[in-house]
C-alpha cells in the first residue's frame, strides 16, 4: 500500500475464507464427475406460496441436483436479472450441496465472504472439514456463488490471464496529481471492459439483489425459514436479508460481522487499525520463535517490516518466475497470513526469504489471495466482483481532496499499511451505475433470534463491528472468541463450535455476551 497506494485487492473483506483454505495448497479445479443419479427437488406448495408477487415462477421452480464431485451434488437456480423488472430476463446461480449424513433437519446456506467469494468453492474445498460432523449430520450444507461471482453471471473485465498479471505489476503514485490521473485513466479503461464483457447484470449485482436471491434459494431447497451461515461480507448479506425478510428468518449465524451502518471510508479505517494491531501480534509471536527473521522488541520488528515494504515499494523486485513484485503486491502477500494465526509460520518463511532478497514466496501468497494458480491461470473473478459489488453498495469518496484527506487519516490509523488502503474511490469514480444504498443501521423486526460472532484479534472485521451489529439487530446474541485471525466457527475452539451447533441443531440460543 504505497506505490500502488490503493486497495486493488487489498481490502480485507475481499480475501475470503476460500483463500485461507488453500494457503498451503492450491484449490483444485472444478471437474464435474457424476457420482449419483440426478434428483429433481420439488418445492412444497406452502413454501412456494411465500413468493413475492411477480416472482412465483422462481420460488416454485424444480431444481435438478447432479453429482459433480465425490460426495457433492451441483445445480443451477434461476433468478431475475432485475428484481425491479422480473419479466426482463433471468440469470443462473451456481450451487453445490453436501448432503446430510444423518437425520436431515433442513439446509444451511453458506457464504464465505468477499464480496466476490465463491460459496461453491468454499463448501467443495472445506465442507467436509470446516463444519463439524455433528452439524453435517443434521443439515445439508449448500454453498452458492452470488450473482456476479465466478459461475453465476460473473463480472468479467479482462480478456486474459496475462492481462491480469500485467495489471498487478502496475505502479501508480496516486499521492501525486500525475499518478492519480494515470490510475484513474487505467481504471476507466478496465471499467469499460467490465461493461462490454459482463453485460446487463453489471447493474444488478448489489447486495440487496443478492439477498433477494437468497430467499429464492431458501424456497428451492424447501425450507420455510432461512438457515444461514455467513462469514465476513456474508454477514452483511445475512443482515440485509434479515431486514428484507424478517418473517423468513430461521437460524442465522453471522461470523466476522460487518457493521452495515458504516461508510466505506469508516470500514477502511477500521480495517487499517485492526491490521496494524494484527501485525504487532504476529511480530510479538514471531520474536519468540527460533526461525524469526526479526530482532529486538515488537516496535523494532514492526519497523523492520516497514523498512522492507518501503524498499520493495521504492524498487520493485523480480521473483524467480520473472514477475515483478511491487510494494502493493508485497503487502498483499503480507496481509493474507494475518487472517489465520495458523498461517503465521508461512509468513515467517516468506519474510525470511524477502530479507535475503527473494520475494518469490511473498508473491506466491499474494497469488493465493488473487486466486492465481501456479500454472499462471486465475481461477476466479473475485477482485472484479469485489469492485463491482462495492461500487453499487457504497457511495464512495472520489474527489481528489477527499481521497487525499483519507490517505492522511489512514496513515495515522496504520503506519504500516494505511497508505496502501487509500484511494479506494479510484475504482468507483467512473463506475457507470450509481450506488444503490446509503449505509444505515439494520432494522430487524423478526421474532427469530440471530447469532453474531466476533473475534478479539480479527484484522478484517474488528470486534467492535460485531458488537455494533448485535445492538442493531436487537433480537440477537453475541459470541466473542478471544483469539487471533478472521472469523471463528470452524477455526477456533469447542466453545464456539458447540454454541453454534446447539443453536442450529436444537434451537438453543447462546448466552448473550458468551466469551470463548
């Protein structure tokens, strides 16, 4: 976050749990291999009757589930392109199901974050290990790619993998007038490609539309009430759903909560502060390890990392595969392991190599965050979807004076990362469609109680956001995991997993304020 001085893939919400699942090994390609006879689900008439007027055909559609991986079934679900004009055409959402291994109570729909994260990939790559056996025996786990993401009418902005590689190597000194103009010109050219290659859906991939899709998915899996597990951005999708369909809420768990009342700039500031805290936690731990390349106390170690970032930013280095590593990409690699303290050893190895003059390992970690495989192909459109969805969800500060003021604030918030989080408005300044919402507290009036989870050391969604969301929802309880990294369920401890499982399976609401 320095020369590139912008959140091109740096914003924490963009790095979903899918990236964490593959930090040690690349995600497998999606290769349909039928393992069972197809089955067509029929929606119960009483559930189909919950359809809003004009959407009946979507709520009553039969969905054919086909074997696509060992132990999984896949399907596509039709939803309106534009909910404001339901007769104006359809798009298809891709979904994957890990069937219940016991007495099925219902279906849990899962979103891993983003915006831009693939729920299909998340359930496929981690569904058999991330969710407890107890939960899986009681529920079908269904992941889906939201509209605009990967397999579901994807946002497409560049024609080749080489073009995407080249974009990641660009350096814009956005704190200068010349650099800012160059960045805006480049982004404008990318936006034009997005419009040309994506088509009409680009105007309709906001989170409110995605939440309406979620209600269609609820119906086609034959659940009268929505059971849902959302991580990170997925909590924003979930709280949006709760406000839109309060009477359809069943059991919702929102883990790594986003505060819907905050502006884009306030969210960025909160993340900058949290990542600064996280790098200090990492350094404190590293200094107690034999292989740590840092020295002195925590302040000394953090400064050594800042000096290394500055060196790469001033003079981008070449990795072993010949690609250029800018300060922006170096920080992308540095940030990803902060999402999970189990990945800290990988960061230590990458830093040790970088201090010795080899930035290849740091680039490899950055590649995982960008969904770039070792063969040079990109396996998703997550960064494109991230930008497109956020430009519709948030009014951005895009004037020069405002972006300069934000940069100054972010540098104060985070001396290590702040300037790299600045100039996010550049990506949306020339976006052809206006933001569809104004940040506001969620208004939930449902009778079903919701569970919110926050983590004390979460760098991407600070604990304060979870505390705020719990208050906004009113009818909810808060679980706090006292740990490091992003989100809790599936990577924390039995206190969290037991509380979540008991809520989903038995309807037992966790004690509000439970600390794990």
